């Protein structure tokens, strides 16, 4: 009986998600069509918002929403505004990320922002400094998009070089989807290429990285690795309540519009379970970490030397190695 209930529940259509999809794609059409009547800063801001919002929609699709029909869901997600990541690859890596026992592990979690001690040892001073900057919110949003693209394309190049062609089908679907998006935005509407790249691609990725900046932390207790950000209604809508990330990981098959009620009902249980890893909103995160590294880049549970806070805004190796600054000014 429980299996029948789960199956019937999975076959419901998520009308709020379909409404979001309608608004996102209508907004894309309107912004690109009327771009020459709007100030370019407005175009860039709207483009970044729409691209990040569509990314939240794609996240819903990876978890089987909003319809029971995979082909319909895939069609809603395929013409990705960000351009640089094929939806099929994102879906595969994101579902791997949901193995909570592997969360934050740089070798097992595809969405980890940490590096292993061994990788850190191979890096030169410039790349180490970039990783420290990347762990500030300013650095994550300014440098993060370029780093995300570089990591994906580097991984894909190494995959092909090793003879692994398992992602070629995803790229084959991705190319015509990109052609469709750019054909409309640039070919039909005449949106300048630089505005598309700066607004939809870079800005949209930067907003997405704002959401993921503090989603996970590397601690021993698996349940305490995932955050809650009690954001206001605007950013909660942009991220489709994925800011309630601990609730999403606890109920990955529940649609975004059910998460707030779940959190209200189970707030104390959720916060007790995640070690009270909670922020009152993104303003608090901006104030705390805009120019300050949230933590060292090296994964603390990977073995080898560990970076530890010294209580003065810096970090030091616990085996006596030289300090690295933890505050960027």
C-alpha cells in the first residue's frame, strides 16, 4: 500500500512548478525581445535572475518534477540559459551529490568546493590564493563562474582522453539546445553577445553560486553537513526554497513548494539534526563572508595536514607549516 501511495504521489503534476516555468520562459522571451528598449543594466540584472531561476527549475527536474513524464520534464529543462553545462551531465552529477555519506568529499561529491591535501600540495602560490579568494562570497560570485566552467570542461576533456564516451549523448542533446537559445536571443532578437554572456551566463551562474556558497560544510556528522538559510520570500522564490537545503536533502523527492511547510512543522528537529547549521538570511551571509574566507579550502576530513583557525582571522597548518591568510581585504 505504501508503495502504491508513493507511486500515485509521484504521478501528480506540480502546477506551481509549471507556473514558474511559464514565467521563466515568458520572461526570457520578453527580456530578449525588448532588450533595446531597456537600459542595459536592467537587461543584465533581469537576465541573471532568469538564468538562476531557470537553474532552480532544472534542479526540480533532476528530482522528477513537475510531471510524471520524463520527456516533458526534460523538455522544460533542456534549453539551458547558462549554456555551459549540459542538463544531462548536471542531472547525473547532482544525483551523485545526494549520496549524503559522501557530501563535501572532493573525490566523491561532484559538487564539493574543497580540495584534498594532496591537490593543495601540488598547487602553486597563485592558485592557492585563488582558492582562498574563492572561499569569500565576493570571490565565489566573481571568480566562481569562470572556475566552474573550467572545472567542467577540464573534467570532460580528461574523460574523453581516457576513452570514456558516456557523456557524448548529453553533449549531443546540448548543442542544438544552445543553438535554439542563442538563435532566438542573438539571431532573432539581436541581443548583443556580450550582454547575453555577462547577464545570462556569468550573472546567472554567480547568483546560483550565492545559493550554494554555504550549503554544505565538512564535519564528521553527516547530518550536520547541510545548511538552512531562512531567506526572505524573494530569494526563496528564486532558489525555489532550495535555501532550506537540509529539508531538501531529508526529503529530496518532495517538490519545492512543500518544503516551507515541512520546515515549519519540523524546524526544531531539523536544526537539532543539522547541528544548528543555520543562517537567518543572505544578508547575514553577505555581512559575515563577503570579504572573509568562510573556511580553509582543504577538506579537513581527507587525511594529512589540516588547516585550523588561529583565532585572529587566519589559518595555520596544525603540523607547524606557514600560515595562510584567511581574511581578504
